[in-house]
């Protein structure tokens, strides 16, 4: 059946298959991360424990523990112009509320990075069951309770928990940019685990990846998505460990090279991340939006916490280009338009070749139709005659399809950049667009995008012979318009501007082809042919 299609029809099918594959398959069946069997170690693992981590870490008494930890109270409140951070009586960072207007959740409330339920950052769980049970009932004490955090000077907080067998001290230093330093000291040799905390649950649009990440020193990001955790993984040589959603993350980094960082199955098969420690330990943490500039300023390794999925190799340089353009224009909307122009300029030779190829195929449509009518009952002879016709007139049946298909990975990479760039939150463009990370409230951009797509179809050559296929093709702008209504306006802006460039280029190609055809006709007329 496929070989009977025209090049335009094959192009349509290929594009539709690509879109369906990317949207439907990745959303429903995301790429599986390598998950080892129970007690099996991964690439960065060094030692296997005979006792399951569920047992030694106390996961078997999670329900009883839930009752104890729910009763914890706020012990320390740290106020900053951009956030409000709280530490509870169990020594955990129990809350971090973002106060900037641009950071809002689905209910339009100030974003709360740390979920109310689940594990929380800096929660210490002792391996010894008796010590752990005592720790759950013994509150920490602190040297401060309410404190203002300014940009000039960090805030130091000392938390102390005195138990019958050991005293644990957490020395914390918080900075205005969202990161903090940690030093944990114990008065006696004791093994324990420190939790990264459950992932934020603020925004989670379609096609975004949420879950946990362990980035190792071999430059591999080991991602476990929510609902996909199986057994456990143990890593060493870890550069950072993160629990993240679309725009925000809870990160810990600066581990010793031999630190065991563990990813384990938790509630609803979601990943739980923690690391093993003994006696005294120092490391760093970050809780906040995954803003590239902020993360890079804190520690360049942290930019690896920004996740782009399969197209990271292309998405990272595209974001760097977008950020550079923002530095020039001072506006993310105009930066997106600038990025679209540069991408179209780079791809111009490919798109030009594809458009010219489609024009040639269109010119041969009547002859191809005659061949099909003549050899319709003999597919082998029909295909041979068709290829001979293409060869005679220098037309490549793939000339129109392949250059177009090569652009699809570029679009997907830009899609991932615009979908994961927290910088677009609260970024206005013109008039009614006051947040490029959210859908257009008046649906103007999606409608313009659909209209431009419709007009682009009108001026683009096609040679459909099947009325049903032609009908479906004509309805694509309507389908895409509804599909894009809920997309971030920054992404819709890119697609709309990209359509405008395609229309302009199609005009140029159509005119060039017409001029060449007229010139050829004039030469033939002059020569008397």
C-alpha cells in the first residue's frame, strides 16, 4: 500500500506517525530506564548488602512512622524576599514556598516545592531500629527560630537531637540563591541514611518528565520516572541527586566519591532517593526553580539537573542560543522569534531542496497518473515505469520528504527546551501574553497558528489522488489548533512564527520555479520546438 502513495502522501503519513509516536508513545509508554533486579547493582555500584534496604532503613514500619512524623511542628522559619523556608522538629526541611508572583501552582497559589506528604529533605533515618524509633519521638533543638535571610549574608542554623546512644548535630548554612551547605556530626559511630525528599508537585504538563535523577561522574543521567521504580539501584561517583518536576527540583550534591546513593521504589512505584552516611558527613543542597543561570552560578554541575529527555544533545545548545538571544533582546518572546529565524536560516538549504523537489513531483503528477491508469493491475511494471519517469526528469521521490523529516528532531528539541525552561514563567511578550509558560488565555496565538498552517497548505504543492486523504490533510490545521490550545504560549509562538517563515520561503520557491518554467518555455519557443 505504501509504495502506491505519492511522495506528498508518504510525507503526510511520516509526519503523522512521528507526531503520534512522540506525543502518544512517550506520554503513555515513556522510554524505560535500566532497572536492575532486586539487590542487583548498576554501573556505578560497588557493594551489595545481604540485608534488604527496606528492612535496615525501616520501610517496614512506614505506617507507624507516618503517624509519628505527622505530629512534627515547625522549629525554624527562614524568611527571604523570594521564599519562605521551614524546618520541622524532626530536623527536616518541611516547606519551601516561592513568593515571587511568577511561580504559581495550578490553583494560582504561591508554589510550594516540598509536598505535604512523603519524605522530606534532610530527613535522617538510622539503620539501628532502636535508635531510629527513639529519633522519631525525640524533637531537635535549634539555636534560632525566626530569621531573615538577605542577599548579603547567609543564615546559619544548628539543629541538635540528643538520643540515649548518640547525639546528632546538623550545621546548616542557607543562601539567598536557594542552595545550602550541610555538615552532620555524630558523637558515636552510627550508620544512617539522609533523604533527598519527594519530588515537587507544582506543574506537570503533558510530555514533561517527573521523578528522580542521579547524575554520575561518567556524565550519565540515570532517570527514574514516577510510576516506573522497580527494586532498587545503588550508585557511586554521584555528582548530584535530584527529585524534580517540570520546573523545580530538590537537589543534593557534593558527595564523597564512595557515597552510596540509593534509588528505591516507594508509594505508587514512585522513586525514593537517599544516600548512606556514617558518623560525620558534609555535602550541599538546593531547593528551587531550575533556572539555568542560577544553577550555573552556584555550581556548574547543577545545570545537569535540567532534563530534556531524548533530545538533550540538541536541546542544550538550543537553550544556550535562546539565552544568548534573550541577552540581546531582553525579552523571551522576541528571543523565541530570533531562535526560530536562526533555525530556519540554518535549515534553509534542506527546506529549499525539499520544496523544489515537491514542485518537480507536482509537475510530473499528470504523467504519473497516466502510468497508474495504464499499469494499475501490474504493480511491478507500474513502479518500474514510475521510477523511470522520475529518473528521466531528474526528480527524486524522496527529495521532498527527507529534508522535511530531518527537521522533526530539531522541532522536538525546541519543544523540549520551551517546555522545560522555567525562565519562561512569568515572562511577558506583548499585550495579552503575560506568561510564556502558560496557555494563551484568549486563544489568539493558537488560532493564528492554525490559520497560518491552513494558508501554508493552500500555497504548498500537493498531488493527492485519494479524496479521503486530501480531506484529512485539510483538517490538520483544525486538529493542530485544538491540540495547541493548552500548550505553553511560548511553544505556540515558535510554531506560528515557523509557519510564517515557511510561507515566505514557499512564496520564494514557487516564484523561482515559475520563473524557471517560463524561461524554459521561452527558450523552447524561440528554438521552434
